[in-house]
C-alpha cells in the first residue's frame, strides 16, 4: 500500500515536472484541430459516412479530455474501473434499445416515421394526429 | 464518536508497520486542518474523494446517456427531418461555443497545475478566465435560444416553426434539442458556481502545493461539462 502510493507520487512528479503545462496545450491544440475537422467534414455530403465520421472524431476528442485533462491516463486502477463500468452500462443501454428498434416490423413503428405520412396535426399545433403516438 | 472511531483506527493498525515506518503520519494527522478524523492520512482522504467524484461523474454520464439514447431513437425514426433540422441551427455560434468550452477546459487544467506549483496568482487568473468562458457560453446559448423562440421552434403547443411545417418528427428534434442543451446549460451554471467557490477559496489562501483537491475536483466537473458538449455539438449542429 505504502509502496503503491510512493510509486504514484513519483510517477506524478515525473510528469508534472517535465511537461505538464506543455502537454495540456498540446492536447488543446489537438482538440481545436479535431473541432475544425468535424465542422468542415460535417457539412460536406458524405452520404452515410457523415454520422460515423462525426462520432469517431467526437470519441477521439472525448478520449483526449478524459485521459489527459482529467488525468485518467495516470489514475489509480479503481478510478479506471469505476468510469469504465459506467461506459459499459451506456453500451448496454444503446445495444438493448437498438436491438429492439432495428428488429421491429414497420407496423410497430410510428406511422409517420421517415416521411411516410403526415405527422403534424391539421391545426398546425404539432400535436400528433396518428394514434400510435 | 470522534475519539472512539479514532481509537478503532489506531487499534486496527499494526504498530510501526504497514505504513513504511514513517512517523510523520501522526504528525500530519494532528497538524493538517484539512484532514477529516476518519482518515488515516491526507493521501487516503484524497483517494477517497477522487473515487467519490468519479462515481458521481459516472452517474452524470448515465444521465446524459438517456438523452443521447432518446436522440438516437428519434433520429433513427425521422432521419431526414433530423438532418434538415440540424441545418436550421446556427453552426457558427455552435462552433464558437465549442472552442470556448475546449479553451476553458484547458485553462481549468492549467489552473490546477499552477496551484500544484505554488503559483496561486496565476491559478486565480486562469480560473477567472474559465469562469468568463462559462459566462460567454451561456450568453451565446441565450442568443441562440432567443432566435429559436422567435422562429417558433419551442416544442409542444408552442411549436409553429414554418420552415419545417408538416415535417414528421420536427417537434421531436426540438424537444431533444432543448432538453439536452438545457440540461447541459444547467450544468454550465452549476460548474460556474463551483469554480467561483473554488476561486474564492483560492483567493483566501486556502490552497497550497500540499492541499488543492477542491481545485482538482472542481476542474473534473468542468471537464465533464466539456465532455458532454463534445458529443452534443456534432449530433445537434452537424449531422
């Protein structure tokens, strides 16, 4: 336990002393570059590649923030475990719900989905006119 | 209560061993005003605080995950509408706000770094800049909201956005938009309040190279605010 602590302190000092502030600025520059990239590519018509590309860039940016701004890179194992578990549950949530949505027959989806019917109420208030809602 | 639990902690500890034999443990215990009585030493206390903070951040991730899920499902159902609707948002203001948040994330990280190096005046300036960024974000978001209110994009019975009249799911896009950015803006306000509190304590001289955990944990909360926006921005404004 004591040795472990000492190790963490030494590890931390080695980083902080050498290039602590410089590394933060480097990460910031990378985040700016990725932001410009996602804005430029986001408004280009890449067909079905738009969504995955934007998500990949956002994930890279988020990973940089978590690992270096939030010090996950050099954090104790228990912190890595706690945060990873929350991400696992996000994945379970997404997989479970999309496992349902993607395998439904069209009859089980809102009739207005993807422009097949008129969704807006006739009075223009935005209240759904179809009983499925 | 205080004396009995301290006694239990002392009894559970093998005398002289376990802690690498440094006798300053007891000294720190009696002299460090930031150490709560139920922790052996300040390192243990810091570890417990970090763990608590990351548990909280984990629940925050799950809270926003619910909104992202709602977005994903409705985007799947009404993808043409969602594509169109995202182009009605102001990309320039959204991009400026992204840069504002990323830069404020940098300055809050640098502020903590400065405190660990004993440069408290520099840290105070960096925290001040971060708080100004938070304010700038909210003002820009306010202009965006106001514009959308005037266009009639507020969901529910107020929805009369002419540009998207008759498009299925248009109402849902703006429901998700206002809920997700609204909850995020609320987090910006809370984060700003936390950073003001941290800056006040820093100015009062509470923090030093030895004790600066509130600067670190306040910074973690601010990074989370940045993290959520990193995903909200492309989903709502770009694609």
